[in-house]
C-alpha cells in the first residue's frame, strides 16, 4: 500500500520538475570522468593520421598508402572531433550507453554509407572490452578495425584522412598521443586555386586563410608527437622516395602497388561520389605541381602573395 501511495505522489509531480531534477543530477556527475580518453599501452597497434589542409594531396596520399593493403584508411568522416566532445560530456553514463552514443554518431553521419561497413559486430566488441581498455581510443580503434576487416585489408593498422581534423589536431593528440602523424603540406597558393576550381571555396582569399589556420594549428604540435613532415611537391616529383620515408616512419611495408595506386581507386568509397577527388585516380605526374599557375592572373598572384607576406618560405616547403 505504501509503495502504491508513493507512486501516486510521484505521478502528481509536474514533468518539468522531474526533468529539472534529472538535469541537475547529470550536471553534478559531469566532473566525474569514469573512462579516460587514452591509457598508455591500451592499443595493440598505433593508427596513422594524415594531417593537412584540404586540396594538399591528402586523398592522393590515402590512395597510395592504402594500395599496399597493409594500412586501411576509410573515407572522410568528420566525426572524431565530435565524438571526443560527446565522450567527455557523457562520461558519467554506463559504458554500454556511452558506446552506443559514439557508434551512433558514426552511423548517423550523412556520408557514412561510403564506408560500406556494418558496425553491429564492433558494437558487441566495444561493449565487452575489459576495464583496462575502456577508453575512447579503444572504442574508435574497434570501429576503424571493423571497416578494415569488411573492406578486405590484410594488415591491422588503420588510419584517418579528414582535412578538417587539422583544426582539431590538439584534441586528437590527446586521444592518440602515441599515434603516427603525417603532416602533408602544399604551396598555399596552389591550395587556394584548387579550392576555387573545385568550388569548395568561392575565392582565393578563403582558401589561403583556411590553409593558414590548418597548418598553424598543426605546427604547434610538430615537435610533440611522432610526426612525418612531407610536401605535396616532394610527393609528386619523387613518389617512391617519399613513400618509402613515410612507410618507414609508420612501420608499414612499402609496395610498388602504391605507385600504381590508381588501379584500386574505386574501392576508396567516397572518391566515386565527389568530383573533387577525381585526380587521385590518375597516374602520379610532376605536372600537377605547377599546374595551378596556369589558372591565375598576375593580379591574383599579387593578392595571394600579399596575404602570405608574413609566412616564410620554410613554413610551407
């Protein structure tokens, strides 16, 4: 009888009061971080992140590195910075619910279909992780490993290539402090022209400013992590030498298939969806290096140089 009376009393409490009490309780638990972003030694293998402003050859490098079948890099996701925030904000939840939130963010991303991956098996694996491996790093690791398995890659190393992540590199470094990082950098004028030609930015100034923001952020961490620095110009002029250096730094084997990467272009997923990725399906040629110069006037060149007057040559070469 007392239990029934108690339920009746609770039922009379306005819904907004119950909601408020719940919200206050959630806020009170926010400082309690039950699960870390990363724990030393929690990953069996370290991932590879390609950092760099868009239109710098990121997709080309992804196409080349994945052609060896040892490194799996899925299509761009734009999800990692968001799931870091979610993981930290809802860290008070039980592990199973937290996992569902993170996996749901990947699945709900509008272009996740380009991964052609079913995450149901990954969901089971992450929920059953032992306490010592219940970190965001392990959670993301299992999601990317599932892509690698279903995409047919032979190795157990995965990577990420999402240019906008360059802006959030500081956050990503906290989740993967021991990962391998590749900083791919290209002449900012070439980047700005490519952005304009592909209609991703309406003018040259916008492209220049994004290049500056992305690379400035990466440079802050250049000497704090395991980072390989390489220029787009170097990559297209001396592809084999460049790739061998990258592979050595990332602990993956070099393969001549990487030079003939275009033969596996279709399996990349998003390259068939977006026109601005089409050049990654072509043979490597040094002609790409200076092709941008044919598409700008003297006036355009002067404007770009003026925006870059405080950037030293060593910054982008």
